[in-house]
C-alpha cells in the first residue's frame, strides 16, 4: 500500500481484432494513442501522426483508442460513438480523419452529415447513435486508458510504454525510431 | 524538463530523488526573465498550463512535502462545501474516502485532473468510495468552478484559516500559498492507506487511486 510510484504501461494489450489498427502486426514499433475528438491537442497531434506514418512507413503500426473527457468536451462522447458506428460499417478510419479535420463541428447534426458524406447506411448509423450501441466499447477504451495511466489527451504508448515526452514531430520520431531499433 | 507534457504522469523513479541544494540553487539561478519568456513560447503549443506551476524554487524544493503516510490516522476536519454547508471528514466514516488536494480552481491542470475524476467517479463508487477535493479557494469560487466544469463531487474550501487542513496533512506550499497536488486514500476506519504527492504541474491520473482502492478491498476481504 505504500507505493508512491508506478509503471505506466498499457494494461490492455493491442488486439488486432478488437482495436482500430493501421499497419501490420509484424511492424517493429506500435504507437497507441488515447484520444478525444474534441480535444484541441489531439487536433494538433493528428497531422503529426500522419507525418509519422509517412516517415516511419511499414515499420509503424498505429492504434487509436477512445478517451473522451465529457466534462470538458461535451461532444466528445458522441463523436467517439460515431467513429465506432462508422467502424461497424467498415469505415472507422475515414470517420476518424473527418472528425479531426472538422473537430470544431461535432454536434449530433454534424455527425449525421458526416455519415452521409461517407456514404454510410445512415438509417443504421442514426439508430446505433440513438441507442448508444457503441457506448460500452467507448467506455471500455476509456477505462483501459485510465488503468494504463492516461491522465489527459492525447497520451501515447510506444511498444506498450507511456511516452512521457512531447509529441512534437521530431521528438516523437526519435522515440519511435529508438523503439523500432530496440529488439 | 519543461518540454515534457505537463499533464503526463511522473515517469517511474522520478520521485523521491531530491536534488542536492547546489543543484537547486543552480536551477533557480538559471531561470532569468528571458528564460521564463522562452519557456512560455515553447510551451504554448504543447499545453498552455500555468507555467508558474512548472518552476521549482529553492524554497519550494526544500519544502517539498512529505505527506502523511499509510498507517497514519487521517486528521479529522470540518470545511465549507458550499457557502452555507459544512462537511466533516468523519461524516464519511464507514466507507473509503479519496481526498484530493489540488492547488487552485480554474488552473488548466486542476481542471483536467478533476474532470478526469468526474468521469471516473462511477468506478470509484463501485468501491463505495467518496471523492472529496480540497483547495484554498473560497466556497463561492468552488461553486462557480464546479458549475463551469460540470463537477459533481464536493469541493471543500480550505480558506480560513487558509490552508489549515493542507497543513494538517503536510501538503501545504508556503511559497505558493496553495496546497500540493496530493492524493490520499483513507479507509473506512479513517486510516490513511495510500498517499501521493505529484509535481504541481503534473496531473497524476486516476490509476494510482484505483489500485489503492483495490488493495484496500483485498485487505478487507482477507481479514
């Protein structure tokens, strides 16, 4: 009980089936992001991640998990559910990207419009949103983050260990390269 | 050091390694006014937190609190929860209490931390635990802050005499006139079972609290 320090590692390992993954399971380095669609810092990180993917290429596997903080970001929870509803129709990443590209417009009406824009079955999308079908999944992501030591967004894990440094491109790239080079 | 994400939890092994006084002196000396400006500029895009929270002065380092420890009896206190309501710690005897000291209402790190605890509140409640936060701000400030940030747990005003309860738990920072960012998990009998002081600019997250509550549960089940 006297522990005052603890390891910050991913408590829920990346699961190719469960998680939203870009990249191969055999990639040398796995970057997990806990993110909130309405968080401006995640908005800043979004193009940086794209940049990392371009620069590290096949050696990088990227995983996104939901961490909506609804007390500060009133639209974050529904936005996360919308991305999961898009996932149910095989379009997680296109919705994910759209939400970050338009993160100032995340009201329910906007989410509906994005589903239309992506050519989803909108009736099914609306039904799943109204019934909060994906809320449990979003909460599971959130709690896995809490237990792994996520304290704000974005929080990154590189090969399972929390990245406690800046996520500025050069810093992140160096950390990824270092992890990729570690057998 | 200042380029770190200010809301990231401390890296393992970060705490407890006190700088020798000459290092602290050096660090204090190094921060000229220009440095402070540079830090502000560099920091801006990462997380615009209170930069004043990030700098440790000599006096600050010397006083870096050693909070009451596991096994210590949690000192009882009575503080205003609203302008016309008071709360006593002993009112909660019979269930675990999570006592969160935070420096100030409205500061970015405090808002993130308390917003996270609001979101995790249902998990705390699974342990039957009560969440109570304390700062030196007044009850009226707390009221406005809680409303603005959608916080639905008591924020107690350690306002008069200022910081008295923080001092009782050994987590008052004279230099800033606020408390440390400190966490205590107190068991149903009023004994501290876990305590942690985070660097003031760092949000300690909720994982440590949940682990402490789990250990508390395990202990009760085996006795």
